[in-house]
């Protein structure tokens, strides 16, 4: 069970389904036990707290009744009676408040500012409302509620300071306003807001904020602001240079490279060589690191890429290819890159399904970036084809590849990665200088605290490293054995239990045979159940969570509740790597486990469970994407993208079960809304088409739904000359589910109106509204209303529809829906001549769009806000907004956004009499418009250029 106290009390089971806790007294009992953090609570104390000094007759029996009701919900074993009282069994990370505190502590400890901000955001995202909202009036909860609220505010202040350092002052100036109003005496919060206001060009507002603080402190507490706040006030008056925002250049490098979990040993020379090839002034644009599995190619590549990151303003991106099938095409690899770079949701035109490689090259043609393609040995030919296209068309595109063999194309520099250096002598000093020994000693000390290399064990450690040929993975696998064995015992064990000449497989190079022998030996040391879990984990293409591991690895002989303990043992043995809440297999271990899975004859059964697990995961997430868990579900599905694709591949291409067609249809129907929210319309179109062409039978309803979703997607990815849909045609005809049918009518109707087919679109939208109301689907009603409001323009009925839609989406907790409704209301305010309200609504919409990662909405809103600031005479604020829009547009290959932002920057430069800057921005916008066939942008840029004064 997982428990949520950061909002209304909530309970979820292991599959993420919410468990209803009936009756207020039972919820109060659960809250009381949670407040005590798993500690015992005396029965007398519980009676006093639950009935607030007025217990009923037979209060002990009444309490026992509530305890019994709670046990029926949670399970009898979850609520334990002890001599000291009742207590709730709580495991790590089962209460969101504890997870919140852990994330906050992790954020404070991290040095990378972007990671700090992300961790703080993850922590705050756990809050669904005021803590313990169900029992906020109960005295027993007041102390914990106050403690948690203070922690939340402190994290908000921490996050604000990090975001200021990252240059997010314009957004913070708006976001912190309401928070400061609710907590006017928090000086640290007020100071962050003052800095944000000042950096956004609102010096007067920053000074007024300080004056408000001074007056309120004097009136309420009779004190003056502290020295830090006073010093900031004086610095704003002086316009100190240290208050200036960070430069855009310092923020431009973007990457998804993972933070290293352990130090990289023995590779400094190799890192320096790769850095030299890819560094400033070098001509090399493709470097391939080759070597046997387990030698550390990925670690070396990530370390080298991190060191040259400042050379690539458009980012350094890790693209993992191990999860792709060996039959994948260059377009499949291009699609993976497009998704990783976040290009697909904001491109000027949708990718061409028949040439994703060409579209990718066009989208990044003007970018300076490094793409790290990892684990390419099973995809050498398609990777070579894609790499050739990128090198030929993207002049500043660089590739770093890891593979067991080279790509063999012109321009490639191949760097073989050898095992670590072995000790040449047996004296402790010489042994300690060996990189293989240093790695072994470090990992051994981590597994067995207190272990160190000394004269007594140097010979044994040297023998261990030599026997394992200095292969990093083999050394890491054996190091934890020092928990139970001495170095001499381990060396002897390796010599007797791991006789290399016997275990080496024929046809493999000597060092590859060493790794194989090490894996064989590690396998033999596992229990039968540990072997079962390890081999079944290999079906996952990109790691998994504990709940997914339980679903896939368990069966009639291995209960799901045992999987967690078995996983923990595998982590201890370094065969499984845990990163946050995910468990992963290293490449060589995964390949070995896959062989063992085939030997056990379990491939079909385990793949079927894998598909079922991810189909059910997608279906559970689908409905939650329309409620308060939207952001969490988006992030969960983001993390599972590779596994979800793997599940679809297994159903479409390999047909792992008799009902493969039904599984494929269920999966794409559940994922289409996620793909839509993420803007991955091309992926949705490819997946829907593939599922609909899968051989075998699927239920008629699933096939009808998939066709309807595909119709809506194609309307959004096709040109305006698409063949019109007759006004009386209904692609959802035949669907029995009234809620689904109404929602699909809305989805298709909105696509039609977006294509200019207003009669047919309005017909379906009105039918959707009627159907949603008949089915009592409040979300469907809101979606139809907001779409009708957008197209009803200035009519009073349109305003009322938008307001009702906003209320319904707010009730549902759907942030995307609130964004749509807010944008509709903002447009109405513009039409009504109320710019103040329009700006406020657009800023609200901007916050939601940034929260959900809807970058097209973010960019268009930033440009609109820039226009508004410029019209109000705030050229500095407008310039900041346009620059934010330009950065986001460039990062996402959103050409229309780039043009709009450059024109805005040119206009702002002209108004501040900076003729050179104005011409530079406007000429770039004009050139970009012409090269991308954007006539409206070209016309606007030319009009602005004519207004720039001649020299």
C-alpha cells in the first residue's frame, strides 16, 4: 500500500489503483496512525483523538470496530496491535510526505542546478492540496499539518532561488505573487520575489514589495525587515550589477546525460582523447567506441560527452538503442532521436512517415549538437545509414557511438576500448597503481565497508584482477563477494569454481570468454528463484519499476510478494542496477539472461506477461491523464516509453499470443491520448496504423475505437487540402461505450474545425456535448464546451461555455483542460478590450503549459506576452520574454516560434534605437521565413525592416 497525506487522505494499492477508505472516523484513524509514522499509538489516545473528549459508551469496542473496518480495507496484517498500542506497518517510500522530504534532501545535496530544480519540482508535485485535508480541523493533526506546510514553503523558497540562478525570473515574478500575498511576512520568499521582479524589468514593483514587507512587519510584529532584505532593497536602489539576470549563453546547454553513480576509474586518457576529437577546433564529427560487452564503453562515452557539453549549445543527448529490435530501420532510429530531442511536438510540419531520417536532418540542420547513440551492435547497418545522412546534411551535428563493431562509413574515427590495466608486479604499491585493482578496491570497499588494499591482500587482489582480465563488469560482479569471503578465499574460489579453460565458450575472443565465464559463475551462485527473476527481467527493454517486475517475473510457482526481496539480493550482487525507482540490467547481463530465458523455455510466457503488464499500465494511466494525477502519469509514461514500444512491437511484429491483435489495439487506444498530450502525433499515427494492420482478430469495438483515434490524429497531421468529411458522417458509429464515443466525437470534431471543415466539425462537437451530458461525463462535457467556445468567437454563449468548461476541468483536476479553457478565456478578454485580464490569463496558461511540457503553447504565449510588454513600453521585459521564446523554439525546432521571436526582438531593438541589433534579428527572421516557406513571417519581417532608420 502507498499512502497520500499531502492533500486529501488517499490510499493506493501496489498497481496504483486508489483504495477507498469509507467513513470519516476510519479515515481519521488512518490519519492518526500515519501521523505517528508507524509508531505505536495507545488505544486511549486514539479514542481521545477520534471522539475529541466525548467518547461514546463502550469506547474500546467502538475503537475496535473502526480498527476492524480499517483492516478490511488495508489488510489485517497492516494494522498491528502491540502492548504499547496500535501501529501501521509502513515500508520505505510508502507515504508521500516521507518521499517529499527525501526528494527535497536529495535536491539540496545535488550540485547540478537543473537536477536540483527538477528534484524540487518532483517533490512539490506530490502535493495534491493542503496536508491531511480530511482531518484539518482535528487537534491531533494540527502539529503535523503545520510542520509539513513549513517544509513545503521552505522547498518553494529553495526552488525559487535555484530557478533564479537558472534565469527563470520572468515566470517567477508572476508565480510568486500569490504566494507572497498568502505569506506576506516570510522574508526569504519576499526576497526571491523582489529579485524576480527586478530582473524582469519591474524595479518599481520590487521596491513596492519591500515597502509592503516593512509596513506589515511594523504593524503586526513591531519589527523591521532583517539585514538581508534591507541589503537587497539597497542593491535594487543602486541597480547593482550582481542583481542582473544570468546570461542566456550560460543556460543554453541541454542534456539528458545521467548523473554518474560511481567514479570512472582508469579512463582519463581515453576521455581526453575523445574530448580532443569532439572538442573545439576539431574536425571529427563521428567517433565510435568499440569493445567487448562489459568493458565500459557507455560509461566512457557519457563521461566524455559531459566534458564537451559546453561546446554544443543545442545539447548533448543520450539515445539508448538496446531496446530496438534487430530488424529496426533507420526511420525507427530517427523516431527514437526525434522523441529524445523533443522535436516532434513543436515542428512546423509533421514528420513524413516515409522519411523520418530526412525530416530529422531538416529539423536539426541549423543546430550544433552531439548525439550519443548507445548499444548499436545489433543495428550497425541502420545506424550507419542514419549517421551518413546526418553527417551529410547537418554541418554542426556530431555523433558519438558505442558498439561492439565499427560502422564502417567515411569520416568515422574508431577508438577501441580495452579492459583496465592489470598489475605488473605484486608489491602493494605497484598493485595499487593498476586501474583494474583501483576499480575492484573501490567497489569492494563500497560493498564491504572497511576493506582496503594492503600488503597482506595485495597478491590475492592482483590474482583476482588478472583472472578476470581487468574487465570492469566482471570486477564489479565479483567485488561484493568480499562481504563473506576474504581476498585469498575469493581468489582460491575463482581458481577452483571458475576454471577458465573449461568455461570458455568456443569461438569467443579470450577476454569475451572471461566475461562469459564470470557470468556463468555468478549465475551458479544464485538460488533458483534468483535465477528465475534475473532471466525474466531481460524482457524489459529499458529497466522497470518494482510493480512491473512483480507482474512480469511472478507466476504460480513464484509469488509476486517474493520478487522485491529477490531483486534486492540481485542488486547486492551487482547483477541488477537500481537507479531511483527503476531496476536495470547492464547490457552484457541482459544478453546473458536472455539466453537463460530461452534455455528455460519461458520466452513466450514471459513476453505474454510483459505485454499484459504494459497494456494494463497504459489503460490505468489513460483515465488518470484526465485528472489530478495528470503530470505524474505523463512522467510515468515518459519513463516507460521504451517498454511500451517493446510491448507494441511484440504484439504487432511477433504476435506473442493468440490475442496479440486485441492487445495491440488495447495498447494503442490507451496510449493515443498520452501521445496527443505529448505532441507525438507521428508516433501515434504509426502505432495506430500498425495495430490496425495486425493479423488476427480483435474485438470490433477496439478496432472501431482505433480507427476513430486514427481519423482524429490524421486530421491533425495532414495538410489543409484533406478530403472533407461529410457533415452527416460519424466515424464513431457503432461504438457502444457512450463515454468513449462522445470523447472521440469531440476529438475528431476538433480536428475537423482545425482543418477549416467547420460544418462537419461543429456537427460532431455538438453531438459530443449531447452524448457526454447524457453519459454524465463531466470531462467530455468540458472538452466539447471549450472547443465550441473557441469557435463561437465573441458571442456571449462562447464566453459562458468557456467559463463552464474551466469550472468542470478544475473540478476534474485536469491541468491540460484548464490550460485550454484559460486560453479560451484569454482570447475572449482580448476581444472584449480587457488587456489586463488577458495578460493575467495568458500568464496562468503559461505556467500550466510549462508544468506539462507543452512547448508550442509555452512559446506562443511567451511571444504574446512579449508583444503586450512592448505595447506597454516595457522593452526590457519584452526582450526577456522574446529571448525565452527564441531559446525554446530553437531547442524544439519550432520554426514559426523562431521567426516570431526574432521579429519581436527586432522590434524591441528598434524601439530602443539599437539599429544594428534590429537589422540582425529581422534579417535572420526574413531568411528563416523564406527558407521554411513561411510567407506570413517574411511579410512581417519586411514590414519591420522598413521601419528601421537608415544609417
